[in-house]
C-alpha cells in the first residue's frame, strides 16, 4: 500500500480519532488538528505517533499559514480528511439564527477554508485526496435538524463542484456520508436548543427521546468506518460520495424512491413551463 501523509481536522474524537488511529496503524503519517492544548495532550496520550497542530477551523484567515507550516514541518500532505464538525438539534422556529450561523461556520465554511488551503497545493502537485465528511443528513432530512442537515447539504453540493473542478488535476474528492455511528455526535458533542413552543411537542419530543435512547448503541462502528476510509484512499477511482452504514443506505434509497415518484406525479406541470 502506498504510504500517505494525512491531515485530519477534529482528530481528537469521533471519526477523526478513529481514522487517525487506523492510518497510523497502517503505517501512514498523520497530522491531526485540535482546538486546545488540553485536547492536544489528550490526543498525544492516545496516539503518541501523531503530529498535532492547533487549529480552530472557524479562524478562517489563520488556516493557510497553519497548512503551510504543517507541510514545512512534515513534508507534502496528500490526504485531507475534512472531519471537524458537530451536530445541532432544535426545531427551526425555536432555534436562534446565531446557532445556525455557527453551525455553518464550522461544518461548511470551516471545511471550505481548510480545503481551499490545500487546493492550490494539490493542483500544482497534480494529485491528492480530499474526503469531506458530510452525513446521510446531507442527502435526507428529519425534523429538528434543519441547521445540521442544511450545513451537510451545503457541503455535499460544494464537494460535487470541488470534485468536478479538481478532476483535471488528478485530485480526488469524495463526500463521506455516514449514518448513525457510536460517536459523541448525539451525546456530549451535540448542541441542543431549549424547547419553548408546545405545539411541536407531539412531533419532536419522541424524536429527541429516541435519539437519547439510541445514543451509544448505534449500528455503526467507527473503527470499521476508518477501515473503509483507508480502502477509499487506496482506490484510483473513488466515488463522488460514499454512504456508510445500513441505515444510511436504506434511508437514502427511500428518499430517492419518493423523489422519483414526486417527479413522475408532477411531470406534466414541470413540462408545462417550456416554450
């Protein structure tokens, strides 16, 4: 297997930590980003061989210099895992706009800022891999996740454009779309808007309760996701998006089936606007 140098954002927990561990065990070099000295110490304790850099992906103007320094210290990086992100749960009417803005700053603009720091490097070297961690929530929606799904839909679309623009330079871009996995996403890492409007109780309270109940018992194994990412990186023809998890597969297939039916049901009106 070709040995790569990985740059993984949000490497101290969840998917980032699992991918970093798997990559190191496979003999790759890994640079992981964290947001605080405390997180740095914790990550080094778990993975002594990892190279750690401090990077808050919302400090957009600092990112190019961080990436430049990482390459100066550790040599050319050829795999970017854009993993940093978090979940926001809240009914749209109840959720402050500022919470949505921050969700997009981290999940969308942070990922874009990191990718843009690598694009000229990969383009000039005519090679590289970018894996943008989106979610099945970038392809389907559910009540209470407007900010999260909105951010992941945005990153999903941007990833497709990025792929088209970078393909001529042999730079691969894949959106990774996991289902429910045993990470802290639905636990301590999730921001939850306080409930305030009783009209939504019947719709949303069972959803929130089920998410709490399921937390820690999700089907997805982060270690197996990490193994899948290494297999993805080893491919010369990685896909535009990769679903991971049986729930993601089923829910996205259901969504596509409904979409096909909606298109067929309204086809006459759709075609009526030509001419």
